[in-house]
C-alpha cells in the first residue's frame, strides 16, 4: 500500500525551504508538490508532514479534502470538464457521455493508453461559452459532443505525430 | 466574582456566569440538552445537531453547545420544533449508521434472550454467569435448551460462514453443568411486597411468570389441573427428548423462591376465576392449549383414533396406549414427530407419517425428521386421510387421498390440492391425529375471546378485559405456539402485572434499533463446523424412552460458543445514539439510502474500529489531538464520504499511539471498541 | 491608432490569443500599437477587437477569427476602416453595454490589466491617496456607511458594519481578507474583475485595510483561475515597486502587505470561517459562530472578509462620495450589482446595473431574451444557495429583499436562464448533486441530509419517484435549513424549495405520471419514429447500440420500446427529423 521510498524527495527541498516554516502554508506546499510530481505520492505526504511538523493525519486530511489534490497519477493530458449550472443547462451531460465513450473511462479515471484523465469540475467560470472544458492549459468552449471528441482526437493525433 | 446573567429555560429562571454556553448553563441547573459531539473540555464542534434549542424571537434554532447564554433570553429545549429537529437529525444519523444494535439471535428469540452474551460466557467457561444471563428471560434453561426449535439459530449469521451456532444445546449444556454442581443460580429477590398473584397453569408460561413475579417480591401461587407441574414440557414432550428429572430440578428451583405449587386443581371445577380474583391481587391465565384439533375426516370417532397431544400425555402419565402393530401419525409438525417416535418406542412395527405436503414444507425441525427416519418411521408425503375405515368400531385402515402441490400462495407456500380420483389404502391398527392444538375455554366464560376461541389479551400488556386479570401463552390470542413464545409473553405479562400491582402503567413504543445490511465479505472467514451432538445409536435408542442426546463435552461446548460472530453491538445499552433514537422514537429506516459499509478492523493498539457505526462526531479525532496530544486520528475525504482514519493505515505511524483509549471512551456509539 | 484585444479567460478561450498572434507580425514596423484589455463582458461576441484613436473607441469588431487578421491590419494601416463594416458590432448588440451602469466593472475591457500606468491614467490609486492623506479610518467607514454598500458575495450584509466591528475589536494584529473563491457555478464577475482590473481590487483592499487597521491582507483565490492569479501577482509586484503596497505607502506611516493564497478546490471555502480554516492550511470546515471573524478570525485575530466585487466598488465610492453611490438603487439595496448572465440567453455576459431594475429588464432588455425561439421558463439566481424564479415573477425588482421574498437570493450574481427544455426537477437534482459533493461533511444535516435529498431527486428523475416524496423533500428542506451548521447547508434546500413552489406540477408529472414535461429526463423519455417522416434510410437501425430499431429498407422503421435504452443516438443521426421524443 505504501509506496514510500519511490519518489525523489530531494525535488521537494526548494519548496520546503521556502514554505515549511511559514505558518499555514500546508496547502501551498501540497500545490507545489503536485506541480513537481504530477500528483501527491504517499512518501511525499510523509515528507511534508515531517518537514512542517504536522501529523500525517493532518496532511492526509488536507490532501483528501480539496478536489485539486490527486493521490494517484493522472494521464498525460488532464481534461477538466465543467459541470457548472450554465454548462448543465447547455448540455454538459451529453458532452461528458461522449468523452467517456470516446476514451472508455468514467469521471476520475485515466484512459488505458495513459493519455487522458477526465475530471469534472464545479465551474470554470467561462459560463458564457458553456459547455466548456479545459485540457491542460487550454479552454475549449461552446462544445457539442462531436466537437469534444474531435478536440480529443486532434490532441491524440498531435501526440502521435 | 464573574459577571452573572439571568435568563429562562423552559420558563424557569436560570442564573449563570457570563460567557457560559446555553448547554453548560442548562446542565448546571439540571436540564439535560442532548448532545453527541460535545465534550466539556473541548471547544464546541457543532456536528451532531442534537443540541438544537429554540430561542424566543429567533427564526433559527441555536446550537446550545456554542450559543452563549445572554441576559433575558427565553430558551426552549423541548418545544415541538426542537423535538422534530432532533428527531430528524437522529433519523439522518441512523440512516448512515450501519450496525446491529442487537444480534439477530437475540432479536429473533421471542423472549429476546441475550444469546451473544451467554455464548461469550460459555466460551470463557463462566457457566453460572451464562445461566444467570439466560434466566433473566428463561427460568427453565436446561429444559428449554433441549426442546426449543431455536429461532435464534435460524437467524444466526454464522450460517453464512458455514452453519449456525448450536445455541440451544449450549444453553442446555451450561444449565446442566450448573444443576450438576448443586449450585442454584437464581435472580435477585426483592423484598416482599405483600401482594399476591394467582397463576393458572404450570407450563412454561405460568412457571416463567411465577419466577419473575416471585423475584419482584410478590407471593405467587400456581394452580394446575395435572398431577405435576411443567405443562406441555412434561405432558407433551417425550422423555427421550426431555428427561423429566431435569424438568423437576428446574421446577424445584422456581419453587425455592417461595412459589406455591397447587396441582390437581382444574379451573371451573376445583376453583373459579372469581375465587381467584377474590384471593389474589392479580391473576395470570396461562393454561395452554390442551385439546387436539380435529381433521374433520369420517371415522375420527372410531376406537384406535388418538389425538396427538392426548397420546403423548397418556404416555407421560405412565400409560401405554393401545396402538397395535401398525400405526400412522397424521401431521408434519413437532408433535407429529414426538408422536411417531413415541409410537416406535411403544413397540409398533410399522409407523407412518401421513402428510399432505412434501418434506420441504414440513413445519417440524429438520433434525427431528432425520432422527425419526433413522428410527424407522416411514414418511408418506402428499397424502391426506379421506376416511378412517373401521371394522367393529375399531380402526382397520385409512383411505388416503393422493395430493399434489398447487401454485404458491401470497406467502410463497404451495398448498396441496387433491389429485382427482387417486386414492391409497393403508391397513392400520390405530391412527394418531397430530394436526394442531386448541385451548379449552372452560372456566373463563367471563372473558372475551378471539374468533379462534382463544382468550383475548392486549398484545403488549397481556391484560384481559377484567381488571387485574392477565393472560399469556398458548391459551391466548393466536393460540398454540412454541414454548419460548409462551415464555416471552409470560415475561412481558409479569412486567405489566408488577406495574399493575404498583399502580402504574408502563408506556409502550416499538423499540428502536439499527440492523446491518449483509454483505458477502462479512462472512469471508475461516470455517469451523458446527459441533455435532453425540447421540445414542438409532437402533438402540428407538427401544426405550431414555434421552437420546448425550450432551456436549466441555471442549465441544467452549469451541462451539467461540464460533459466535458477536453480531450485536458491544455498546448497546451505553450507546448515546440509540438511546436518543429510542427517546425520540426516531424511525431508523425512513431515510434509508447510501451508507458507509460496516466492517471491523483493528488499527490502533487496542482499539477496534467499525466505520459503519461512526457518526463523524469528531470526538475521537479531537481528543487524540487536544487531550492525548498525538493527532494520530484524522478526518479523511470530504462530505458524505468522510471517514475517520489513523493516517495512511500505517503501522509505523500507529506506533505513536500511547493506548490512552480516550478515543474509544468518548465514542458516543459503538464505532470504537476497546479490545 | 491602437488595436486592443479583449483577453479575459473567456476571450482567450474563444480564440483572442490566436487573433493577437495573427495580428502581431502584420503590424511589425508600423506605428500601430497592439495591446490587450480584460473582459469587456460581452462574452457572446468574443473574440472582440477594439480600434482606438487618441483614446477614443472608433470601432468594435466582434467574433473575430485569426483569418480576419489580414483584413484588419490592412484596413488599419490604410486608415480606411470601411472594409471592416461586416465585423462591426451591431447597434442591437451595442445596447447590451449601453444599458448598463458600470462601477465595479468600469475599467474592465477598457484598460490594460497588466499595465499599472493604464490604471493610474484612469484615476487609479487616487482614492487611496485621498484616504491616506485626508481621511481618518472612521471617516472611511462613515463614507462606506453613507454609500449603503452591502457585501456582494451573497448575504448582502452592510460592509461598514463589518469594517467597524473589526476596527473596534481588541488587538493590534488584524487581517483583511478578500474572498475570491468564486465558487457559485454560473458566476464569474470576480474573475473578470481580477483579470481585467487587478489594481482596482488592490486599491479597494488597501482602503479597507486602512479602515480596520490591518497590516496584512490576503486574496484567497480559486485555483481554477490561473490567469487571474498571474495578473494579480503582476499587479502586486508593480504596485509594490511604485510604493502603493508595502511599507509606508505613499510616504505615509500606513503599511500593508498583500499576499495571494490559491484555494485548492472546495466550494465551502466561500463560507468565511471555512475560508479562514483553509487560509490557515487546514481542511476547509466551517467553524461555529460565534465567535465571528471580526472577533476571532485568521489565527484567532480580528479579521474582515469581503468579496472581490465589494472591494471593487470602494475606490469609486471614496472618489465620488457615498451619496452618489446611495443615489442609485432601491430603499434597501444601494448602488449597482454585477450579474453573470448565462444559460439559454441570446446575449450572455457580464451585466452591471443599478439595483431596482427588474429581472425582465436584465434578461429581455439587455440579454435579448431566450435564444433559438424557445420559451422562457425560469431564471436561476444565487447558484446552489439560490432558487429558480418563474416567468410570472419576472417583474420582481432586483433588490436583496424582493429577491429573497421569491425564495431565491441575490447571491453573488449568477443568473442562469432556462427555457422550456430544462427540467426543473433535474435542475434541483443538479444543485443537490453539487451540494453533496461540496459539503464539508461536518454537520449531519448537510452531510447526510443533502445526500438523502439528492437520492430522492435522483429517483424522481429516473421514474422511481414515490407518492409522498415531495412532502419528504419539504420536510428535509425545513430540517436542513434550520439545522445545518453553515450557510452552505442552510441554503442548500433553496433550489429544491423554489422548484417545488413554482413547478410542483413538474414534480407531480414525474412521480405520478412517470413523465418529464421538459423531455430532459432520459429514463422518462420515449423515442418513437414518425412513420410519415421516416424514409427508411436504416441509419438509425445501424447506429442503435442495442438493436432496438427494425424495418425494411425504404420502409418506415420502428423502435422497440422494451429494448430501447434511450441513448438518443437515433435522434442524433436521423437526417429527416423522424425520431421524436415523447
């Protein structure tokens, strides 16, 4: 269960040097750690607990409270599909269904080829372009099921090239 | 001196220090406000929603644990709105509280005998403790342990692993051990009350009521028409199943409490109900159902036709009914089994069972059917007497209608239908009709009866229409049933008679408890087969009436008791959640939905945790952090999926646990158990 | 001449950056400036390209594509804009902006958010200067009191009161916190303000910090707003460099440090005590009140929390006077309010209007009504804490009190418009799904109560509704409203209560007739092929994943209702509109 000893913990040193002694920085540290490792491996959480003087229970509690944090690795591309009110009204459910069928995954899962992870989010704040999704840093608006699938296929094609 | 303020709770003026919470101020003045997540030394948390109170002029309900008392406030802790809010909070909590408050054995026992507790006592060889536990509900454990069709075992969860625990025989084992030791385990007897109770009928119901009422300090007299006490246990159950010497010892124990036993006293003949009412402060009618029911078949009046109950009684009285060489017993229940096996023992050469359904539908216990087969009884399924054929006024044969099973009825039971024109004839010397029992209302003409002719009694208090007259057991309501059901009614009736004698009325509401949903993984554990009761060989035992079971060895008994899965919650009786749920009559099932699965795991040094029972009050997490200063437990996840966990489930981290047990001690439910 | 491209998140998502990248090389070597601005608020027209001459807006080009960059560059270079006629905004669409009164958004889409000088040129930091040099903290609070400014985050609590409480709380160490955890799905005005006018927020916060006596300030911003964080970081850096932030601001003895804390995804952190827990690096679980943050907030020190839009009004009030602000609006609600108008609306975007207009004014006059010729059904206000308001109440005045009377709330200003194809039961279910996912799990009412409500709504939309479910929902609503610990739970029943109140017939149709009047609930839909319209092309039969459609070539096909899984593939692929939903 514990994957201790697998991660290169020296990568954390800079972040810990900057924030470990600053009160209330646990969330910031975990955010930076996730940027480094792509997710929050258990040994990293232990290291953070040790360096910040928190109990592992507290670190785990925080890491599992916020939806931004992931305890398992994600695919190469993270699809964040907005399920906000405007997106709901404008057909986000159908878009989600199309994406799930295309990638053969459910919300929170990663495709078999490791390329895409799907995560539905509460609201991306781009309501006027609804339905919306974000893939990595890019936002795609006014989606239809077909358009969403096309975007995914294009990214996949780009990776293959 | 601190600033004092004055305010009102439920109209009563209260003074407290400024800054005190409403909850603390109330408590200091003897007003309890319920709470599940509050602990005096911790800062208020506000999770459970139990301490909600109403403040005059405030549209919102306040949390008494955090809201500060203020000068002139008008607080109501029991207004309709508050009670409703708490009730629904409890219903919500119970809807995500997965656990068995009470083990299925105890729940399914009509008398709610605490099987789980006495099994644990037997496993630890505390036989006297076990007998004390049993006698709380069943004052005849050695007898009942031998004859009870044990609904407890029917419900026993161990059957989902392999086979149910042999609960009934373990009961008998413990009781036999204690009887053999010469010690008498009896409940504590209260000081004499000066009240007297007359009990009509010395069977399981009457004796149980006598025991319970004697313990309460009342003077009890039991009246019975038969020469000896014991009722159907003595006259309806053959010696080979229940040696009367065992029954005698248990009756003697009850008598030792000062219960007066009057035999040979028939109602309506030797004494009347009016006389009893005159003589005693209260009367309990528990005279059973002693008449064999008819099967409405031509020829029932012939010589050689016996009623099942009458047949067994005659043997018990020392007689030897003339059944000849070939006999048949009509019926498929336990009385039919007792009758056919007794017939075998009387020397009949051919004994048949005539039953209109198939083996699968037989109400008799499986083991009895098996034992009867072993002893040579022939089963003629799907047959029904059409006519008993006589010659010279004596039974000669029976004409049997061949039956088949029809479509299942609404209860799923397939009723037999005749196969037109198909009959069999069976040559017989006698026939025993064991197709049910009826009560005899003689002597109780003053009491209203049900449509079945039984005495009508209140189903909770067992009071009849006559003040001070109660009725329980086979003679009442739905009629004849098993001994433990009569005992259960007698316990309840005794409770209400005691209350009646004290001039109070006990309120009744359905008990509130939680039941767990079963899942296969709960039973994924090492198999250990059920203990086999050593028995005399069939060809030896079918020749006499000596007891066929030889009894467990101690090794067998303790191992068997150790198979118990301990389904019932260890915290039942202390659990604040269920106590409140009961107080507020919360409907535990109304808001049913998705819930946390229940499972046991040991993570901390000596604490066992069951997530299914956790109500997320956060007390364990907070005492671990604030009082033990360890912070080992934490909340993981969010919203409905939140769980309490020692971090990462990692042994190294758990090693930091100092085993202070504060977490479990403060758990308001049974989620944390000290091992 | 200057070309300015609207680069808020929405603009970028619509392709603004691609337009910029296409234009930039074409303008090399010319004296034409290419710049950016924030969100103009006309999201339905993005990407938007504005052409300025000497600070005057000459032309506004809308829905610009990178392919049109050449035409634009040529026209601008030639100083002949006639070729751009087709790209220009229509007069009708102009009305969207012209009918608004902008205070909080007054710089949005006008100035370059990444350029402090642009902000300074628009009277930036003048209010701060006035406050620091000519006003006492009490004066500031008095001015805010005069303005009648109320918290724009949702509850509408008087801003001056909170400031005053924090100012009067004992202790030297006080904190000012900006709640930029804009979590209401359907609201994005705070993001727009930070992305488009970050200095405005900083200035408003500094004035507040001065008023309450805080030397430390935080902006707690959602992690989902990366661009806002980047622009705010730059603004903080620039403002610090110029002496508007940090020690001895503008040479006075007022010092204040401002830090950004990125949230990590928890709607409940919009609740102020949960936000404080999160700022402290803990699980964002609300605390019991009392004590209130003004007394014991961040690190148990007196703290004041307001949201972005509230702060965005402050400098305007200081410069123009509280009276001017209070002159707008109604008796109980003063000034303006920003709404994010979205959903099935023709013209969606950010709308800032004076309080006192009606919902109809906003939805039909400014927003142009429902798009696609459908019929208006309801407008959802206030997100998961708000409610759905039906057509009959469209003339309700926008004001805290009047909106609350409908069962909805003003909220942070999300205004999601729904047409006849939106199922109101499913809408309630959608919000309860949100609430259960966002519940922190602390109190039983919210943790289990909203879950049970969600389960009941789910079974109703799946055709498993039972008689008595509506009453059970109402009972749970009441219990949760009065029993939940924080605002998230207490208001969670609102979407259910308002839909039951105004659309009870829809609930009843689902439960009693197993019918979804809006045709949205898949389990209650029946797909049938109109025999007259079907050409027998067989396409639907080929696409049907469960082979529920049969028929001969060129003959009308039919759907076997028993096999149909209601996936809607047939309807999607049919080119003759022959598949109908009933």
